[in-house]
């Protein structure tokens, strides 16, 4: 095998290994993204349930406030707006403690996917640039060697003598002689 062929095979294997590594990394990131998406969907469901509970609590609060206003027993009762503001603050705190970490995690995941994509594109461009510098691989020319084998055979030497003199195998000598239809 010629050295150019070995280089090209090595380069092809290196490219395949890089592509396999990239594919596995992308699959891992897609799995993580899928898990985060499922978590985000669950958070959205929880948010919906909390908002539903909040609206039910507001309705109850309105009915309690109406009852309290009609009875006017205590002067220390909170106004409906004050109670609503406090409930909204508590709900916002609960949402912030549950949803914000998940959103931050999704942002970090998106950033790492973008970084990986950019890095992968840069590597592919670099690899393309490096492979452009490698010229076409041309097979080695054996015509001079074949001509010498033919001339030695025509001079009366046997295949074994030609192989020994040229430091090549007898099989190669026989193949050349058969291709040239000399034996």
C-alpha cells in the first residue's frame, strides 16, 4: 500500500470517528433537552393548577369579604385588595422558587447546545480546509517496472530470476507476464 492511501484511510477513519462522536454528543444533548422539555411541561401544568386554585381562592375571598363587610364586626379586617396582594405575592414567590431554576437550566442547556454546534461547525470547516490541501491520490505508476520485467523476460530470464534481480515477488512477475500475454 502506498503511504498516500494509508493517509487517506486514516483521515477517513478520523473523520468517521469525529462524526460518530458528534452524533453521540448530539444524541445526549437531545436526551437532556427532551428531559428538560418534559420538566418544563410539568411546570406549566403546575402553573395552570396554581392559577386555577388562585382564582378559586379569590372567589372564596370575595365571598368572605362580602360577608365580613356586611357584618362589619371588626375594624381590624383587611381589605380585599390587601389580601389579594398578599396571596399574589406568595404565589409569585412559589412560582419563582419552582419555575425560575428550571428556566435557568433550560437557558444553560440552550447555550451549551449552541456552543457545541458552533464548535462542531468550526471543526468541520477546519477539516475541510485541511483536506483541500491534500491533492488527489494517483496510483503509483508501474509501467517502468512492468517494461523492465518484460524486457528481462524477452532476454531469456525466468520469472524467478527476474524476481530475485528486481527484489519483487515471483507472483508479481507472473502477473505482469500474464497481463502482457507473454506466458
